C-alpha cells in the first residue's frame, strides 16, 4: 500500500506533463487530445439525435457506435463502421433468433454466445468483432428480441456509425505526417555516427567490446527502419479518403517505400560490417584482422560513407523544415563528392587485395564485399552516378 502511495505523485506528474504538452503545441499528445474530444463530441451528437430528437427506444446504440468509430484515420473509421454495423446486425439477429426458438434466456445464451464469439474472431472483422458477442448479450439480457427491437438496434447503430465517420472526416481529419521526415533523418544520422566511430577506430586499433557495441548499434538501426516503415504506412493510410489532405500541409512522399527498402539494406550491410569486425577482434579462425594498409583504406572508405549518410540526414531534415533549395543543392553536391571518394577508396582496397600474397584474407574479403554493397545502396538512395562497379 505504501508503494502505491509513493507511485501516485509520479503518475500524477506524468499525466499533468502530458496534458501540458497537449495544450502547448502540435505533437502526439495534441493529436490524442483532439481525437478524444472528437470521439466525445460524436457520442454526444449521436445521443442528441437518437435520444433527444428522435426519442428512439434503443438510443444508447447510437453514441456507443459513434464513440468507437472516431479512429486514427478516416479510412479506418469508414472500414470499421462497415465492420461494426455488420457484427452488430449479425449479433442481434443470432440472439433474436435463438431467443425466439428457445423461449429461455439461459438456453439462448448457451447457443448464441459461442456462435457470436466465433463470428467475432473472424479476421476480416478486426477489432470490431468483439461487439458481436456483447450485442447478443444485451439483446438476451434485456429481452429486446422482437422484430421492432432488432430494427431499432440496427438503425440506431447505423446512425451512430454515420455520425462517428462524419465527425472524424469533417472536423480536423487526422493526418499522420508531423515529424515523418525528422524520423527518417534519424536513421542516416545514426548511421553516420556509427560509421564515423568505426572509421576512427579501425586504423588505430579496437577491442572486442567496442566491436560488440558497433554490432548492437547496427542491429538497433534495423529496428528503427521497421518503425519508419510503419510510420510511412500510417501516413499513406491517413491520406486515403481524407478531405483534409489538400487543406493542410503534408510531408511530400518521395519514393518513400523504395527509400525505406534501401535503408533497410544499408542497415543490414552495416550490421554485417560490424559483425565481421567483431569476429576479427575475437580472433575467430580465418577472420584475422587485415593488414594495416588495408585497415587505413577501410577507415577512409567508412569516413566518406559517414559523410554521405550525414548529408542524407541533412536533406531529409531540410525537407521537413522546408529549407532553402540552394542549401539542398550544396548538400547534394557534397554528398556526391564524398560518395565518389568512398568509391575511389573501394578501388584502392580491391587493388590491395589483388597486389600479392597475404593480403586477400577471408576477413578482408568479407569487409570488402559488405563495403561495396553498402556503397551501392547509398548510391541508389539518391540515384547517384557514383555507384561502384
């Protein structure tokens, strides 16, 4: 009990902090606050129409439907509305039919609930499926299974669904665009830091603990790419059937899914590079460290690749902030120059591998192959002409 009392001030402080951020400006908390207020307003409007103006006998069904159908996107609201009306209609019909056949509430529940639960678990109904069984329970518990009751329940559910979708679509329709480019810029920025750290250490010596940290950081980048692809999916869905997409500023889509795929490959190659360096530091048989001249060239290559990733991060951030186009051209030119330098370092590394005995170790071959794959992907992100051959 004492632990609960000690936690309460911290939880209250967290709630107060979230509420303050929601009121101060745009952000996730503000979007959540707006959607919550819209859901409450839709429910109140549905009750006013069904209960106050229409004086419907099943007026509760309208606000119940409206409040759950103010979803995160307009498309999701419309899709969920169709699912909701279908499952409520099916649950009502099954419950009314079993009540009419058995004339016993307990027996009707035993028959109707397994059917409605099974129906609700059908994947095409999504999260709305659970309302099939709850609707059947309401029908049987309150013995509202006459044809008139069934018709009112369905009509009022349809009314609430229409109001919920209309409120979500017409009042500040949600667009999941804020900070998307900033999220995308985070991946090349972190990639640049990782490449820079590797470049600064491979030529002067590193230990297995440092290599393990690189490998963990590269794996975390893969998780970040997955989060980015999810964010882009939300962004694309929020634009579908959204009347506000032309009225509010949106983040421009620039081959986003193709670029996400490239960055997924880039992070894979970074992980492979870090793993090879980790294996070499651990003196795994056959993966000894390459010669010092090879490590010096590899450091130059990684340093140039880091500058390319840093330029990508700047370009994505500039798109988010709508920066001046001249600055973008300067960054693009710098990106191309550093990618060309990385390509030249790669050619020198290849020449070193072909130069004589003792240089073409398996470890060096693995580093060379993954470095070349990394540069190919970096070139294809922006369609650069400096793709290694």
